[in-house]
């Protein structure tokens, strides 16, 4: 590929562009009126206005994005993550127009994007799944299933992702209260009110395995990431490798992830996500058919460029390495720095007056904003991914404390103080945490 359009914005667009620049590939940025001054717009080979700030008039305007790609004679489109990245119809439309969609096949996106269908596919492939149901059409059905599998349960949108469209129900009263709300939210966000139930695993860890496939059928894993520290079912801190699992459990999870990817003939970058209970039993949760926000920590421990691998796979080339040639060294933790209140987690848009990233060994910042940039209310308020790496987890934590103590950002609220607090907590330092961790600490 000689030229690609990046159908995304902010830090992820800039991160993809850096790999393209390294490989001599020209990049086309698209931007809304709200993003015209952001760094990625100026870093691209060429930038084209896509529309007004609302996402349906800009970054979700699939027809216009493809039109721009053709006008600029791009070879392909990289969707980044979010927006259109897991939209099978968009991938099909890109391919119909003779462009390369830099991601998996549309059929795979469609199958794995439907949580009920993906559960069924994984069960058939022999992958353990969380006890739960197929579609529940009525409140009566939901109550029956919940009683059968036992409370607490998670009520989920079948088309959901990123923590959206799911509610934990401790008892039948909570289920009755949430049932219609989740259906309505599922319809609004994902175009379908199809919902289902899963057993809520108490004190769980959220572990994901990075996988890659190519057109020749080669599949590899790039080890695991622990994504257990979450707020509102959305990841906040991720680390690689996971510090709380034995080598045997990890090995079995790698095997299960490759088996899951093979079952759907997976191509390009993907992530198999598992829930692990207190007894180290793991269950398939979902598959993300795209590049993940947290991919940099995998890059840091493997020394590989995952975007470069995506471009190679999308071009029909074989993966550069076989499983036996892939190694992991050291430790890496990613912190998602958001413009949000660190206590309520509510977005805090506004103008960044001053932004100064600490710069020392082991620090990588994939940023989307600079000093004087405006974080608008139209999009996800993530400012940057702060990736801290070292030879050991202890060293990484020490470096991360130093990083957040030295970070200077003014003009808006951020969750930097939350990270500084977590890093000093004994339970975090000992690796004793679960997906419920943020509910237990007090700022």
C-alpha cells in the first residue's frame, strides 16, 4: 500500500500515521470542524474536512469517508478503533469500492460483533463460555433464566461493546427495573434491542489475548494483557503481562484464544477477551475484531509494531514471525488519561491551557492533544495513552509514580490524580485487584 485513509481521529489516528510514516506510506486524515487544530490533522500527508462535529455528520458518515478515499486515490482505509472499526457493512462497502479494509473480513466482524452468535460459535469450538442465555425476549424469560443461573447477573446488549449496554443486576427487583432500560439503550446504540443474560463472575479478572492471522491461515498470539481495572465496565489501566496468573493458566488461555480465532478463520489483529474467576477458571467474554486501545503495552513487551503487522496482513502478506519466534520481555502498563472528574468519572471538556509530558526512560505517550487544544463534548474524552515500561513490574510502578507526579496539565480536570493514588495502593502494588477494584478505593 502506498496511501491510506485513516477513518478516525485523535491519538489513534496519529499513532497509525507514525507507523505509516516509518514505512513510507502516505496518510489522509479526515477531521470534523471541532478537530481542525488537533495534531493528527497537521501530521497527515493530507487532511480533508469530513463535516460538522456530531459523529453522524462526520466520523460515522461512511459514504463520505469512502468517497474521500476514492477522490484521494487511497489504496485502503484503516478504521482505528471505535466509530466504524467494527461495522461489517462499512467493511463490505470499502471492499466493494475496490479499497482494502485494514481489518478482518466483514463476515467475521458480523459474527463476533453479535454477542449471542459469538457465544454460540465459541461453545461449538469447545471454548468455555460464561453461563448464560440466548436472547431473552420478555421480562418473564429474563427472570426465569436469572433464577436458573443464579444472581447476580449481567444484562447485556447482544450488539454491545466497550462496556456500553450492560447492567449488573443483584436480584430480581434490579432485573425488573433494568430490563427495559437495557433494551432501549441497545436499540439506541446498536440498532437492535436484542439482549441476553450472563452470570456475573464475582471478583473476576479481565484478561485478553492478542491474536493475529493472515490470508495464508497462519495464526499467532502475542501474549496477554490484564485489563481488570475498569470504571463503568470500561478499561482504565491495562498491563502486560498479567501478574496474577500462573504459567499453566496462561498457556491454556493462549491455546484457547488460538482455537477461538481458528474457529472463525480470523485474519488481521484481534483480541480474545476472557473473564477469570477466583479459582483461575476462565470463560470467553467476547472478541474485539480491531486494534485495541491498549495495544501499545503488547508492542512494548514484544518489540513489535502491531499497526505494521495489520498493514502487512491486509496487503495479503504472511505474518513476519511464527509463534516460536515471538518472545515477551519486561513489563508495561498503560494509563488512559481522560478529561474527566477523577471521582465522579464525568467528562470534563474544556481548553487545555498547559500540557507538559514528563520524558525519561521507559515513557511512551500516544497523545491526541497538546497545549491550547480543546477537548470538546462531542467525542470520547481520552487525552492520551500513557505507557510506562521497564524490566519489572516494580520498576514500572516506580516510573509511573514519577511520571504522574511530574505531569503538568492545566485548564481541565483529568484522572491523573486517580492514577497517582492507585499506584501507591498496596493492593495494586501486590497485584491483588479485580474488575471491582475501583469500587473499593477511596480518593
